């Protein structure tokens, strides 16, 4: 139940404090409504105090209930008494003689013969078959290079005086003497303007040099010098212990091996630097091979052969 009280004071706080003092309550237990703000007036005239309305809760009065009178027990008992039902006398049950049922003699059932347990079927053991040998991969058909027939050189005959062979032998013999070599040059004509010189003697390794470098130098000097004293142009090939022939066979095998790698990978490969003669051997060895082409690239002395795959 809510009640209100109106108080006044010089300020709103003083008016609220006055109301709380009268009620004996704290600020949190009431609600305040400001009715009028305080006015100071002019020279004491027209001044008005502040007015507030304070609302607070008052507990409701307790109303005692008057207990009702109990109803008479006799009246209620007479109404609720049920009528007694008539009691019947129990009749004695008649004793009946039990009927004798004929007992049938049942023949004992013949026990089933115990069947002997069937032996478990032996699982057929799988035969361990010997593993099949893997099929050998089909060998790739390699392009068979043409086998060049070796032409046996004609037997050596001493050069005639004043012939081209005699000029070639004279120059090379003098060159070997300057190199402190006792090797003997033997010159023979191979075809129209080509001459072959074989160096014959012992310890010819240093005349061959690394990869035939010294032989190439002797051959170059012989071609340059002799061609100045003869009519037309001739070609001189210098060899020792069949090095040129062995080197050519080695280069051909090397070229075919590299060509097979190019065919398998279908990618070009570049060989090591070679001189013009060795590059010529490589080109000649692969010129008839299917799907292979060759060309030279670079500048001397680092000119190389390139082997390429073509479709």
C-alpha cells in the first residue's frame, strides 16, 4: 500500500531530507516527485520554497480469519452409513469322484543313433605355382649403320726422285729430325690428289700427342709447305701406328651411341669440341641414320657437333 507526503524546504535536497526525517526512512526506500523548484526572489520578495512529494510503501493490515464451526458428527454419520447386505450361507461343495483316466503305455522312443562325426573336408591346398618369368622387353630396333669396307693400302714403294711423294717425305723427314725422332715417313698416293704418310718406327706416342694433336700439327705444316712447291692443290694425311683408323672407329661408335640416346629421349645433344677432321667423321657416320640430323656450331677451337632428333 502506497502513501505520499508533501514537504518543502529552501532547496529540493532539504525538502527530501525533511520528508525522510519525518518518515524515518532512507533515500532508497522512497520515490520523489518535484512539485516546485525553489525561487530566491528579489530582495526577499517573491521567494518560494521547493516542494516535493515523497511516496513510500506501507505494509497492508493483517486480517484474521474466523474458523468455521464443525458440522455435527451424528448427522453426517447417519447419512453416510451404508445398508448392510444380507449374508448368504455358504453351500458345501459336492464331492465328485475323480474319473480314472486310462494310462497309455507309450513305447520308449528309439534313441537316434549317434551319427559318427563327418571328417572335415580337407581344403584343397592351392598349388604353389612357380612365378612366371617377366617377359623380356622388346628390344628396340637399332638403326644398323652401314659397314664400310676397309680398303687395304697398297704396299709401300720408295718414292721416285722429283715426285710429289719424294717432296712430302723430304719435308716430313727434316721436321722429324728437328724433333729428335728417328721415325721414317712412307708416302703413297691414295687417289687423284690425296696422299697418305705413315710414320714408321719406335716410340711414336709422343708424335701422336693427346688425341692426335701432334699428328695434326705435322699434317698441317706438311700441307702448307708442300702445296707451295707443287702444281694444283694436294691433300696430305699423316698417320702413325694406324691411329687415324682407330680414332675413326672410336668416333663412329661414339656417334652411334649418342644418336641412340637422342632417339630414346627425343632431345638434342651437343658433343665435345672436335677439329674439322673428327667432326667430318661424326657427320659421315650419322648421315644415313633415320630421324637423326647433325650440324656444327661454335667457333674454332671450340666448334662442336650437335645431334638432333627429327620426325
